[in-house]
């Protein structure tokens, strides 16, 4: 028995030695690999929804992974850099209404006679680094009110971190307090670096508890493990045979769903968007209007409109609202109910 235990201990020590050599080689010779979605599911989402630094604007969702917390009011730190995330010693106010939208409560009686515009997107639509009244949906509301007082209602359904898949699922499951006439869709930044090749796997990981959860969280600290895992996942993240990319397919389904419910869709190509081509192709294939903010930002100030590499600053959000207000006025100004 002692011999068996001795051999087992030696084998474990040898295995640990080999694994250590592999990890050292991966750190010295290999490139840094992103942790992958299970890292965000286990660690990042825990911190985001539980609130590692206190109460948070998010809550867990068994389908979408996270959503905005209804009736939340608070402050969020200003982000001056995304990679790595760097925050400044200043903040901006966030207020979420009872329907989970960033913005004021909805007057349902009044909304029945308004042209409703739903702004669906990620942190750019949500308005990272912008106070409540300075997001692009809030400024779009103000500009449309100046043109046509009381005729339009703009809702902000942006959720930081969302991909086009989560956006599609959100639209399909959302209990709309009022039916939108027009949906402005602006996803894509998170599709570029937080792909969802296996969405069900992430949801399963979120449901795991105990030792298994701890082990996977610990494994994600290993660069060798992340390289191996991402190598395997790269094969699962290929476009379907004969079809477009996952982002393209999500946009197509959003457009088809909206049309089936008598809603118009415009696609927004945000500045510095990594999946720019997919958005353009979806708009062209389905013959919907698209707004190329990637080009418009470059032509009208570029970096002067940005707070960092992804999110506009106050001037950038105002610029977006101005462009959209002009197009909406031209398209719907005379006919909006």
C-alpha cells in the first residue's frame, strides 16, 4: 500500500512538473490569449451582476446572461481606456426605468399616439461616459421634440457588453410597453472580441456551482489552457456553410423579425466597428437603410468626437443624434403619427 501511495505521489509531482513547464513555455513563447466567454461568465459576470464594488446596474438573466436592473439609479465611473480598462475619478449618472430602459418612465397613454423609435444596441447606445440627458437616444429625443413637439418617443434599449446575438434575443423576448415603429440597431463591437460560438455552453457555465465552478475559474488563469481552449473554439466559430458570419445572420433575423411585426429597421455602423462589412452586407441584402457612422465620424472630426477608442464623447453622441434626427425628419417628419 505504501508503495502504491509513493508511486501515486511521484506521478502527481511529475505531472505537476510537466504542466508547469507547459505553462512557462506558453507564457514565454505564446501570445496572450483572451480568457474567453466562460471567463466572463464565471468571473466578469459575477462581479458585474453581484457588484464587486457595490450595487450594480446589472442583474443576471437565464436567457440573456445579464440585463439592466429596472428602477436602478446610481453612478458609474468614467472610462478613459478600454484595453485595459482604465477609470477616472469622475462619474456619470444612470437611471433605469421600470421597463429596463435607460431613461424616464414611459407615459403609455401618450405613447399610443406617438411615433416610437427604439434604439437597440450595446454600450454606445446605452451611453457609456455620458450623463442621462447626453446619450445619443436622449439627444435624439430632444432634437425631434424641437422639430415636432410631442410627436416622437425615443427609447434607449442599449445594454453594455451586448452582442448581436443577445440583441436579437432581447428584441424577440422583450415585452414592449409600446410597439416601436422604427428600430435603430447598433451592435457589433462585442461580436469582434467576445464571440459567442457556443451560447448554451456559457449559460450552462453560469448555472454551475461549487467545486466545478472554482476549478474552471482557476483554469482560466492559465495561458496554456486558454491557448488550447481558444484553438478548439476557433473551429466552432466558422461561418455556417453557404451562409454569412454569425453577426450577419443575427442582423438578418432581427430585420425579418421586425418586418414580421410591422416595424421598420435601420442599421447603424458605429465608429471603429470591427464587423463593419457584415452590417453593410445585411443592410444591402435586406434593402434597409443604414447609417455609416464609421465614415461620418472620420469625415467630421474623428478622434475629437471620441472619449476613447470605442465610445463617443458628449460631442460624438450629439453628432449621432443630429445625423439621425435629420434622416428621421426627412423620412417620417410629415407622416409620423
